[in-house]
C-alpha cells in the first residue's frame, strides 16, 4: 500500500507532562512514538492498536506504534502524532524564506513492521 | 565616578537664573553644578560656544508596550536608518520608532538629557521600566494612564472622592509613575463596548452617566490637592476634528485656576465645521494660555515626512486608518486603557497637514510666555525628535520659515496667520522652551538650569548661523557630571535614572480596589503593583509641596 | 501532629510558565528540606507536571565535552568559542526570563553574531503577518469581560493551554459576561476533532491546508460579496456554514479569534496568519473584534519583546555588519543550521536537537554548541559546553510576558545550587566584551577608544 498520508504532529497533554519528566524517560519516548490513525485506514492495512509501523518520506523515517481513531475524530488519510524526535525525522528543512519549516501536513508513507 | 570639571569661556543661557548669554564659568562636582571646584578639575574651553542645561522632552513615546508594538510593526522603517554599535555602545535601529539603545544615544547626541514617556497603562508599567533600563544616558519617567480607568471612573460617578484621592495616589505610587495622564477621557468604553464609537463632547454622558468633564475635573482637583510636581497631563477629547478648539477651551476652563497641562495642543486647535476642512484657531488657544498662568502645554508640532501615530486614543487611530488604508494596530487593555498605532506621513501638498504644521508654528510665535508653551512634536506622532533642530531653526530664522512656506499647501496658509508672524525666537527663548520651561512645568527643581545644586546635565553647542546644524551636533554633552560626548564623539556609556513620585496613601484603599480587581482583571492583585527591583538607579521627586 | 523536621513553605500567587497562559494564581506548597514542590494548587495537568518535575538533579553545573568542569572554566570556553566563530548563532530563549534574554542579545551584539528565538518556529509567521497587516488585539481580561463570540482556529487548547477556557475565554465570568459560557458562542475550527471539541457550539472542519481559502471566503462574505457554493468542494466547509459564521461575526458585540500552529505551521504560513488578522481588521467596520496568537511557551512573548526593543526586530536578527539586520529565511535558525551557515551555537532553554528538521540537527552535531538548560536533552548531549541552570519561576525570579503582552514578575519556590541563566549569560557577556575590546585595541586603535561618532542626521 503506497498511497501517501498526511501527518500532523502536535501538542498533547501527555506529551506536555512527560517532557517535564525528561525526554530520555520512557513515558516521553512512548508518547512521541504513538501515532493516531483513522480506523478504516488501519483496517485496510491489516493494522490493530499497538502494531508497529514504519513511517517514511524523502526526508527520513521512523518506527512508531499506531492507535485507531474514528473518522468523526480523524478523517481518513490523516495521521496525528505528539511531536518530538520521531516526527522531526520527517520534517523538511525548507522554510520558504520564512524561518518556519512545514511542521504539519507532511506527506508520508506507512507500512506495517513485521 | 564623575570627575570635577570646569567649563570656561562659554556663553551661558540659564533662563531660570536670569543668565542670558553671559560668559560665565560653570563648575561641576560629584554630578552636580557647584559654586567652585579645585584647581585639579579638568577644563573644558568653551570659547565661541553656547552652554545650556541639557534638553528635556516633556512629551514623547519611547518605551513600553505601545512603542514596542510600533517597532515590531515597521521593519521597513528601521532598515533605512541603521544604528551601528561601537566597542562600548550597543547597536540598534532608528526611524521614527528607534530601538531603546538608539533612542538614548540619539537623544544624547542632540544634547537632550531627560525625556518623559507620555502614556503607559498601569498593567504595562513593568514593561516600560524594563525598556527604560535599556535606554542609555538620559534620565526618564513616565505618565500613567488613568483617565479611562474603570474603577476610578466608578468612584467619580459614585462621588466617593476621598477614596478616589487615595486610589489615584496608590495607582501612581505602585506603578512608579511620574504623573497622571488622561487620554480622550471617557472614550474607551464607547470604543470597546459600543461597536467602535467614541465620545464627542466634553459634557456628553455615556451610558454610564459620566461625562469627560467630570473625569477631567476629578483628576485636576485631586492632583492639585496632593501637590504632584506635574499637573494632570491631558490629551483632550476630539483630537484632530474640525471645531475641536472649543473642547480644548472647555477642558482648560474646567481647571479654573488650578494647574493643568494640555498635551500636543496643536492637534486640538482647529476651527471649522465637523466633517469639513479645519481652519486655525491657534490665536484663540494661545490667547487663553497667555492669560491663564495655571495652564502649561506642549505644542505637538507636525514636521513633514514620516511619522508614526501611536496613541492611547484608539478611536482616533482607527479614523486615521480609514484615511491611510494601510496597516493598523489596536490593543485594548483590560479595565484601563487602549491604544492605536499606524504608520503615517505628513505631506506638504496636503491641506490638512500644512495647516497642522502652520498651527504649531503659530502657537509658538503667538506665545507670550515661552515657559508655558513648550517644544514637542509628540514624538513620533507629529514627527521624530530628530527633527527638533529643524524646528528650532524654523522658530529662530524667519527667512528660512518663509522659504519653507513656499513649498507647502498655499490654501492652508490662507486659513491661518502664520505668514504674518515675523517673530524670531532668541537663544534664550529656545533655552526656555527646551530646558527651563519643561523643567518648571514638570516640577524638576534640579533640572533645566545651571545654578549650584542642579544636576550636572549640560550641553555645549558651537555657535553656528545655521541653527539646525548647531542644534544637531553639540560639541559636548555632560550627564550627571559624566562627559558623555566630547568633540562630537561618544566617550562612554551611561545609564540614567528613573524619575518618579511616591505620593502617600492609606493602605486601606487596597482593600477597596481588590474586589473589583479580582472580578474583572485577569492577573492576581498582588502581582499588579510594580516591585522595587525595577527601579535600578532612581530618584523620587517630592509631592506635597505645590499643594493647592 | 506536624513533624518537627518538616519545613513547608507556601508561595502564593506564583506563576506557571509552562505555556503562554502564564497563570499567576499558583499556590505552591514547597518542601524546603527536599527542595521540591509537593502541591501546585490551581495548576492544570501541564503545570502540575512542570512544578513537580523540576527538582534539583544531582548533576554537574558545567561540563565541557561531557566532562565536569568549574563554571568559570566553562564560561571561558564558551566566550572563546563564540568570539572565535565567524557566524555564531544564539537560539532559544522562550523558557527563560527577560533579564536573561537581554544578556543574550548583548552577547550577540558584541560578537556580531546572529540571534533568533523559538518564535521563528512558532508564531514567527504571525509576526511577519503583523508587519504586513497590523493586528487588532486586546489583553485577556478584555476577552473575559466582553467577548460574546469566541473562535479558536488551528489549535487545541484543551491539551496545549488547559486553563485558557476557564481562566480567560469560555467559562470565565466578567463584567459584561456575568453568566460565563451562557453569554458566549464558541466556535472551533480544526482539521480534526480534538479534546477541545466539547467546549464548542459550532465545529468547523476544513480540509487540511485550506485555512487561507476559508479565511479569505469569510472576508468576502463579511464585505457582502456573493460566493459560489463550490467553496465547499474547495475547502470542505459548506457555504451555509461560512455565511452563518460571517453573520455571527458581524453581529456580535465583542468577538475574538484565537489562533495557533494550525495556521503558522502549514501551507501558507504567514499568509494564513495574515488572512486571519486582515479578517479581524475588516470586522471592526461592523463591531469590535480582536485576534490573538496563542503562544506556546511561558516567555516566548518576552523574547519577542526584548529582541524587538533592543534591535527593532522580533526574531531572525543578524549583527554581522555591526548593526541589526532582519531577514527571516536567512537569519532564522532552521535556515542558519540547515544551510550550514552557523559555525557555533549558543542555545538557551530550548531543544532543537529534538524538534528541528533532520538536516538542521545534522549540522548542529558538527559545530561547537553551548547550551544552558535545566535538564538533560538531546541538545545538551551533543554540546561542547553545557551549563545546568536553575529553573525560572521555580528557583529564580525575573520578568515574563503572557501571550497578551502582560508582564508578570515570577515568585520562586526554592533555591537551586545551579546558577540561573541570567548569571551565566552575564558572565559570558562580560568575558566576550573583554575579548572583543582586546581585539579592537590590538587592531591598532590608539589608547583612547576611537569610536565612530553617532551622526544624528
């Protein structure tokens, strides 16, 4: 399955609290490598909650585990992840002369990690 | 450690002490003017030069939330006017809203040693004090905005005047302010709460049943009663509107014979009908001031070229935005105030702008008491403080004024008396409108003069025929006895002090203010007053001496 | 019965600086023996973690290349590194006091380096939009007192600014909003349904990357233009929804548009922010309307203010010509790193090695980095010189600016053995200045400093 999906990194409560504990602690690492995916998209790929997936684009790649969301909350084709070192691997550095890299809406590909 | 100094052979202009161009020795010791100094003192030979006290800007906008917003707004303004650093002075940028270091150095480079930031909301006072600390050389203070303070307006409406007195003192003391400022009193609530309307008459009662006149009267009474060194500093209602001179006259009449200061009075001296082009009423305004010694004012002269409108008169800024159709900033400040900012350019061919320019000059030239009609451009609203030397030339050199008049809108000149006014200001009068007068109006007894005991803030100019050139480049500038500029070059960096007043109040007033605060403000009451950490080097000017 | 060894202090009206809400009503219970905060009354979940987790860690105050050194040695090495670099950059600053920020700008000025703050990757685009369009805004108390229409665009306050709804904008009761939420209509615009959704009366869900088109459509509707219904195909939002929103905006008494990273970090960046600010300005023809960027960190607003007042520009500033120059895209940190321009970096209270694009992080690994931070991060791990500093608002006092520019003074809870950012930066500044002056005199200047006269004309 090579159709591209759109990744939205963002802030969550857990990401905020766990970064206070420390970025090398397990909780922060876990939180920032948990990917929210639309349930239908997961079904199509034979994924269940907790499965590991490889996420990549022309910039880099990262391995995260996925968790399903209803379409009502997260539309098909969209992915959400609390931002941190994993999501940074996929961020292009071009800021289009503004200083701001495109930190949301990166197009990525997903495949299940065996 | 400031050295002892002796300045010899210079022509001294010290109007406060009746010295008008006399060759006189000036001695400096421990940061103050002294009667004499030891022979070891270093000597400055001021042969062929003119010595004046350091300049004092009684009304400018140089530090605080509003000013910083204006800086952020105009990178294009800064690009054209860079301010390089030196090994011991900081760099910055200029334009009409210079960065803090550039502000201090440039004032000093004009021979100014004191400046008053004219409008700061209480909740923003900390910000102004932080910026002051990064504004080198000059001494400074600020006026705190209280005219649209909802709690104080409530006290006036409810006629709780004793509590009002205490609350005003508390507000001034706890923000470390120098004076009370009123801007378009009564105009905030219509702007924020009634779909951007405004108050248009000094006796107009808003829904809250309070008129601007009632607000103005209350502040004039309490400040005079408490004896602050400077009276309420008032930006009258209806700034900029045709016919507004009536509002200005009524505002001054409200003071009776109590002290009041009218800010940038040029913008408030228009006749004509509302909605149509204004005409000049400078003569009527000057006549009232001339005959009422309790009134002081600063002119707010317009100078052609780029300016920045930054005012707590938010509805005014919005009206101007309608004309310019460019970028505009509005910031409402909870329960207290507001502000509007936009870039602006005064152009010679535009009727209104020429009339404004002419009215300012008329006010100067019709003034019978230069102690009370003081030089300002309401920097940067009327123009940058960097234009002061040119303004001085316009006042001192009638030929130059005449040449400048040829370039402006001729129709506007017909609606004022400027072409007939041939007066030329003398050096003594310039020393009054830029030094002695503002010091007196501000109640700063140790500034604006060169008598023994005064702060050793001194400017020494080469005498030049071209007065603009002369006042642009002082040869020496001394601040608090330190030689800052020598032979036109910066010799050292320096941090001037904060000037503020600390009127006494009954602590119980805090219990009266607190409940209102807890309901309607968004920070905690105990985090509102500014603590002494922000004072750094400071001087408290006494209150209670000029009680009426 | 109180344990007589117990040593509890209560700090009232302390300030939490985790997010831009900068809530100053914290009641901190401090165990002075253990040097930690045991309770943070009024704090949200993020604040509680902030206060609980910033304890004194047993770690060296200063390290060079991972080895413990004295603070003085580290300062010397930091100063030398910065002065000897050709393109030294300073970055971060949003999680420290204004007093420290001022020292950082001074250092950058003296070394003729580059200074940028986390603004460039947060609301920098909104700052650019501000320069083009301006902004009608207010302090948060005005929102509390007056706002009857509250719109959140491109943000998820429930998770990023948990107390925003209660303290300022939705349930908060004010002068003309005595009934709190009942006196308000709340609209949420976001591409996904988040934990903030329950608070909204109206949820609008555009397609990702279409905020500009939606905002521009609203501008047209507000001005009375007719729009075709294919706007829905383009943006995912029906014309009816947009028309209804436009009417509500024009007819409210005091409206507010809060906006977040959904606008600044996506296609269009400053155009998105600019469209929103322009819409707000347009609305003032009909009613009183304000907008406010929702700032992420406790003192990023302070960083904007300090850099602006000292240089004239809010971020992305370069001093290499001896005066400040502003150029986003060239002097902003993602660029100075990704383009390989920076050859030394001073990073204060920030972790770009975690959050920056990969290319920037790769370059950071190749240059000498000096960090000041309260904890171990990916950035401190790759530093040449690392200072462990005290935490602002917990160990130190200082000034911070809330998202609406209101300045607040911090009330610390307990002392730290680590020096604070201001102290370290002041020492680095002094040493840097000495080195710069020495170079200047060695370069042939005569005994008295030959400095360029400041020409006022």
